[in-house]
C-alpha cells in the first residue's frame, strides 16, 4: 500500500511539474509573439507574464502544502494502525499468558489428584 501511495504521489508531482513547465513555455511563446509591439504593450505583457508566474508559484505552493497535509494524515493513519495492531497483539499475548496460567493450574490439580490416588 505504501509503495502504491508513494508511486501515485510522485506521479502527481511529476505531472504537475511537467504541466507547469508546459504552461510556462506556452505563455512565453505567446508573449514572445506579441512582444514585437509598442512599449506600452511590452509593459502589459511583462505584467501579464509576472501574474502568470505568480499564479504558477501560488498553485505550486498550494499543491506542496496539500501534499504535506496528505502525507501527515497518511503517516498518522499508519501510526494508528500499527498501534491498533500492537494492542491486538498485546491482547493476544495476554490471552496466551492467561491460557498458560490456566494450563499450569490444571497440571497442578492433576499432580494433586495423582498424589491423592497414590496415598489412598
């Protein structure tokens, strides 16, 4: 399960990174075509370019924050499951110890019964 989760995580990260790169290339290509115009247009294009880069950076940071939250939730879930498993195992060992104690008391009773038969 952990391998599959990590595989999905890294696949998503790679897809996001590639998408971001393609968007940047696309925006730069569009802006490069329009850049041959007047100075006022160049300023607008630069402002647009900065806004796009800022949006990409914001989206990237949100994705990273969300992935960290999901990772923390996943780790907590795994910890809880391990703790539950440990408690179940501990419960099983307590039951085993109780059964051993019961067996020991039955053996002691058998010894007493055998010794009482011999003396009779």
